[in-house]
């Protein structure tokens, strides 16, 4: 096997360029100057006989060849790191660190209290910051920029080799009405469902949701009386009105209005919602980051 011309530092430079999509940020990550990183990119292009990265308004865009190389190169470097670099054991009780986690509304409400309590007990020196996001692809932008250490939200729309994900939370939909509403006594048939005015939860402000799509496939339509960007406001609205809402089950169960609403299976089939733990490949093997992700995943499982 001939490795002539292959420098591990070049592969590290490629890995950084693939993750950062920016010569300056890649140079900082690897610990070299910007001219040195530019020179490394020229050598990489010669080595692989491909431009690898093309400049665009959004930063460096990898070519098809670069995308093919990204996974194997990153995996090889991580394996070498595990073999060659001895990391000290991470002791959460003894560290003083700041973590920033991106959370959409649902995991912020369902998971955050347990996470804060666990940090207080296991890592009292750790400070936690939370960044909210509603668009599922915003988590990728925040991770690329290094603004957050990890995120929990609906999976991004497009798979990226530099962004790693793992499903950790699942929930099903329920339809809720006021507990003393006549429909609460009769049950939630399709006829009863369509006779009600409905609350739609849409962070993007759309007037068409998953329920409407399922109804449309049956040639049916419901009446939308209110559209909300915050899902956790829906149970409180339903508890005080004659409206119905179809929300995730934990949203209803964790609401302060829980005792004032009745829960029913929706009269249409709706797929369960999956929330992923999302992180950047650059943080994959960092001991503190791995501990944080493990803690979040274990807490999600306990739910």
C-alpha cells in the first residue's frame, strides 16, 4: 500500500474545510494561518485531482468528489485520534463549563426541566444556555456557526455528512376538547370532529397542517378558527372555548390546563412525530460534548 504524497495534516485540513465551509474558520480550527489553509487546499486539489470546494455566496460548496470523501476521511481521522491521543477522563462534577443547546418548543417544554435538574445534581459547575429555533434547518445553521453545542428538534430536511443525528423522542397526536364540552361525552367521531371549530398550531404561520392533509386525502375539510405559533398555548385556549385542537400527547398531558381538557384519538391516521438529537461532526468525540449528549439521550429515554 503506497501512501506517498498523503499527509495526515492535509486530511485534517480537508475535514475542517468540509465541516466549516470557510477557509478562515477551518484554519482557526486546525490551528494554522489562513494562507497555510489555502495552500493546503491547493495541495488537496492536486492530490485528489478535483476542485473539491467551489466558492459561492453561502461559502465553500463541496463537489461530488468531496462529498464522497467526507465520510471515510472523517471516520479514519476519528479512529486515529482514539488510538493516538489519550484524553483525560471527563468528570462532570469537577468542571466549570458553558454549554449552549438549541431547542425547539416541544423539547424545551418536555425535556429542559429534567436536563436542568440533572445538570444541577451531576455537574454543578456547568452553565447552560438555550437557543430557540422553529425552522428545522435552523439547527444546522447554528451548529455550523458554532453557536450551539447540540440541538433537539425535528430532523433537518436534508442529510449532511457533517451533521449527525439520532432519534431520541417520539410522540403521538391527540385531539383535545374542553372536558365539559358535549363532544367529550359523545366521543370524537369524524362527524363530531368536523362539526367543531379548530385550533391549528403552526410555527411558520401556515393555514394548512398535517391534519388538513390527512382530511384532504379523504375529501374532507375542517374549519380553522385560530392559528397559533406556540403549541403549548393550545390546551389553555381549548379549555376556555368550544374549539378543538390536535396536538402532541405530551403537550396536553404537561399543560396546566390538563384537568380541563379531554383527550381522544384523532379520527384520521397521523404519523408519530420524531425529535432528533443533532450535533456537528467536529464535536463528535469531544469528551464533554459526548457526556452532554449522553445525558440528554438518557433523559429522553426516561420520558
